[in-house]
């Protein structure tokens, strides 16, 4: 069989409508199923640390701080949910080509299913965190696999994948909160998630059609040399660098600032305001990740600058309250989500379009580390900084800011 020269995304031939619809639906479902475990584990952080209790009335713990805190901080869940993904993404550009796509997809599905089973039946914190680690491994392996695969399809592949990942953030936060509000404890609230891995496998093996160009990388013996990999990496950094900065600023906001951005004059309680912040952020992410076929951005440094400005604005608003009201804060948080979602989708579309065909899989794997690296840097210390900037007893908007050791939402 003659070797076929791969086509760049802009040169893809038109596909039949049925094939186009099937592939788009498959990548949307794959994006949803791949990112939901990550979202659910963060949403269930407090419940994972107290696996035998529901989230609505957590039992106080004698930790000596005077606050309602778990013996293990919810930050442990964030680290367990992001570090395995980061390690997989760092190793993927150099090792993942040794494992074909089909085994990778099955392995990711098995890890995801095992994570839900462990967390839902956890008898202790260690087992629950083990489930979080499995979910992180599933998400990381799935992302590097499906991003590289989507780059072998027309632009709709990456667009639909991006939209599905945005839907995971919005749907996961809404769905888990609704199940808990209905009175379901953690094990029962996670039972519907056990259907996600089989759905992912069905979408990949039966709904997704064959790509219009080769997807498997060449054997290692004839693959990229170290010099070629370095040249590809330097090219990817033009997109990956701004994307990492965008995600660092996002998680600096979401994990460090929004908890302190409180308006006591509002009819909403502090906890309700925080939940609305998260919901509006996810709605913004979903909207912008779903608009890639209508709006393309190639200069990601502009989005990085906008997100850093958002972080600076909210940091000042926390330290020296000047926002006129809660509606203004809602608008800034929604805009933050729009900027972050646009950066994610456009970064991968740009990398797929700029990389040479023989280095496209490697380029996508390198680019996939950017958002995770930004999150890890923020979760590893950057997100906790805002509390330390506020002296104990300082009032914000008429409400006292308590000891920086307090728990989130306490």
C-alpha cells in the first residue's frame, strides 16, 4: 500500500454529513467522559475526606484551630487529582508512542472505572485518595491520547473535544451538587459516574469513524531524533507558554481569591456566592470552548495577559474592596471562564495546524502538559498566597477575614 502524505487541518477534504456528525459526537462524548472524573473528584473533595458521611452536615474535628476542618486538607485532593496527570503528560511525549491507541483507551477507561468504585466504597481517606489518583491517571492518559487522535481529523474533532471538556466542568458541578442536594450520600451520588467509562469505550470503538489520515506514530527506530523533538518543542512553546500562564492565573483566582471575595450585603450567603462563582466560571469555559468553529485566536499571549489582569483585578478587590456589588464580581468571573476556555481550545488547534505531519502527535503531547503545569504551580502554593496578604482581623466588605488557616467555605 502506497504511503499517503498526511494533510494539514486546513486541507482536509469534506466528509459525508453522517461521518462528520458521528465523529463530532464521538469526540464530544470522549471529552465529556475524560474530564468528568477530574471535575467530580474536586467537587467531592470534602466528602472524599469523610467517606462515611454526607456532605451536608460534616462532623467537626478537633484540630486545634477552632474551625470546622478535616484532618486532611482538601488541598490534598487537588494535588492527588493533578500530580498523576502532570507526570503522565511529562512522560507521554517520549514514551506514549510505545503503546498503541486501543490499549491506551482501554487502560484509561479501566482507571476511571476503578477510581469511581474506590471513592464510592472508600473505608478511609487513604483509599479515597487512591481513587482520586486513579481518576487523575485516567484523565491524563485520555487527554494525551484523544488530543493526538483528534488532530488527525478535520478541525471539528478538536472543536468537539474542546466543547465536551467544557461541558464536563459545567455538568459535573451541577450534577454532583444536585445529587447531594437531593440527599444522596457520596457512594450513591457517584454511582451514575460508573457509566462514563463504558460510554467512552462505546464512543471510541463504535461511534468514531476512521481518520482521514494516519494516526499512529512511526516506530521508534524511524521516529523523531532528539534534535527534531527539541525543534518541535520550541515551536509548541509559543502556544504552551501562554496556556500555562492562563491556567496558573485561573487557579490562582478560583482556589485562592474567590473564597475571599464576599459581599455581606447580598441576599446570598457566603457559601452560595462561592458556588455561583464556580458555576459562572464553568459556564464561561463551556461557552468559549464550544465556539472554536466560529472564533479562532492565534495570539494566545493576549489571552494570557487578559487572564493575568483578571487575577490582579480580583486580588485588589479582595484586599481593597472597590467592586460596586456582587453582579460586578459575577461578570468578572464569567469573563475569566470565557478567557480560559478560549485559550485551551485555540492552543491545541494552533499546535495541530502548525506542527509538521510527522511531529504532530509529539507536538500535541508536549502541548498537553501546559494547562496541567499551570494548575500544579497554582495548587502547589500560588493559590494560598492571597490569604497571607490579608492580616488577621482585616475586614473585607464589612465581613471579618478570619485566620488564614481556616478551611475553604468555613
